[in-house]
C-alpha cells in the first residue's frame, strides 16, 4: 500500500485518531489540530507521545481550555 509508494515524489495526507494505523505507516511529519488550527508539529515521536500522554499537555502548554467544559447544557 502506502509504504510501497513511499519516496521523494509521493506525498500522502492521512488524518486519523487511531495510533494503530501509525503502527503500519510511520509518518515523516505529524500535525495536531485544535480549534480548527494546527497547534503543534513534529515527527513520529509526537504521535508516540500523544498516544502515551494524551492531548492535555498540549492544551496546558498553549493555554487552551477544554471546550467541552465550557459548553452549557
């Protein structure tokens, strides 16, 4: 599949919430989106950290409040 096509002349955008997909396709670049914008970029180590620690550390680092907490019922 995608790994066989890998090379300098091929680009692929994969949007996922599932780490297990990244067990098969190791990304060169990882971007994290929150509130409709890219807030963090890095390599495959960023995806690994997100899997291990979740997203709260990014929210804390950027001062982003959890929207679910602020929504009125």
